[in-house]
C-alpha cells in the first residue's frame, strides 16, 4: 500500500481548477436566470390584443363609388397561407394598388406554407378582412403564449365601427362574455401544437392586423341591384335582420342550420341544411332595403357557391383546389360589372 503525497503546487492547481469550474457554473446559472428574466419581462410588456369588433364598414373611399369608373373591389376566398397562389391570383385579376380594394374573407392564415407572407401582403396593400375561425384560434394561442388576457372574442353587443385601412376606429363595446363553446385546454378549438410555430413567427404588427379584422364587414351597395353586401367568414342567420345582433360565434363558424326551426347554427357541414340556401330564399321575402348579399368562405366541403344573395368562395386552395376572387368593377357611372376569377392551386 502506498500513499501518494501531493506536492503544494498540485494542490494549488486543483484549487484554481475548482474555482474556475465554480465560476463557470455560477456564470452559466446567472445567464440562464437572465434569459428567464428577459423572457418574463418581455412578455409582460406585450400590450393586450384589441377585442373583436362585431360590425365594421368599409370606408367610403374604399367602397365602390358609382361616379368613379374602373374602381374595383376584389373579394378573396380562404387563402390559408398559399402565398405564391395569392400572387398568381392577383396577376390574373391584374391587381392595381391605386384603384383596387382587396377584401379577405377570413382564414388567410394557417395550413399553408407562408401565413406571415399573406399578412404582410395584406398590410402592404391596405387590404380589408373579416375574422375566420383560424385567425380566432391564432389570437387565442398568441395570447396564451405571451401571457395576455384571452381575447374578448364574442362581445354580446358592439356598435358599428368604421375601418380605415384594416384598422377599425371608434369601436364601442359593452362588457364581453367568453366563448360559448367550452374551450379545450383553455383555447377555443385551437390546435396549439400545430399553430404554435406560426404564433412564434408573428410580429406585433401581424397580430394587430389580424385583431383588427371584424366579424362582419359591411361593403356597402356594390351591385347594380342596389343591395347592401357584407363579408363574413362563416355565415349569417336568416332570421336576424339586425347585423349587430347576429351571433358572432356563428358568423365566424356557421355552416349549417338545424331543425326544427332552423334558427340555430352548427359548424358541421351536413348538420341540418346549409345556411346559405335558406338565406338566399329568405332574402326574396324581405323588402329590398332589408336584403343583404353575403360573401363568405369557410365551407370548402360545399365548394364554390354562386347564388343571388350569397356567394361562397372557399375553393380549398391549400389542398390542390382553386383560389377564388369575386371582382366587382364600376364600368361607367353607376354601372357595375361582376366577375368570378379563379386560379388552379
Ligand atoms: Mn374556416
């Protein structure tokens, strides 16, 4: 048995090494703490999301003015992040930023490959929008990720507001209520795992743009028939004349109306009957001044729908369908031309 004696030099070297390692560990811990602190405090600095506005009007300078020729409204169905396809559609309609106003019918984002690109395009081109269920879900996930209050998505009542370039102003609201359907994991029907990578890519200007999209956008009297037109993502319930009193949850998600009286909605495509058939029939029974033509998306299972009082433009681009635009042009004083333009995806 032998005992190895340490020289005073090797003892000192060990002390130095120990101090060095201890210092490294402390430095590492401090860095980790610092990153946590930055994470927490940067989240706390993010302002709350703007609550959903129920009804907004397209501002006068963006609504077709019957005295100005060549102005156009380009109403675009569900894009779902299909950026190159959107650019191809804009080429096909010969989009002119000076004369044309674009309206997106919701579900601009998720599923496709470049949702951020779509929102950037919308911002750069002062496009208008309505909120789709996918924008709604992204709001919730964004709020959850940034420790914000859950967006007050379903206000029971809000007065009409005006929008300027995608931003509604002077929105007044009564106190709000939560989602009508119990949220899964605190989120209304969102797919957290699928959508979190997109949420992380969104900068504040993107989420502010999406938050500015109202549930219902009143487009004004844009047809030669002099009928008021509105844009929504899902649909409208035929038995409620007042747009302000339409149920916002339905407006964003409606696909069907259910028996016995067909006055309540469902998200399931073939639950009862399609909302738009009943809507179309009921408009004929209304006085002309109470009729609405509805442009909507959301129901790819029914595909393109061209009825007198409702036009469905979700043609499932993200699954190899088409991307659709309904283009309304003032051809000469108080004359309108309407045309469906599609591209293959
Ligand atoms: Mn949808």
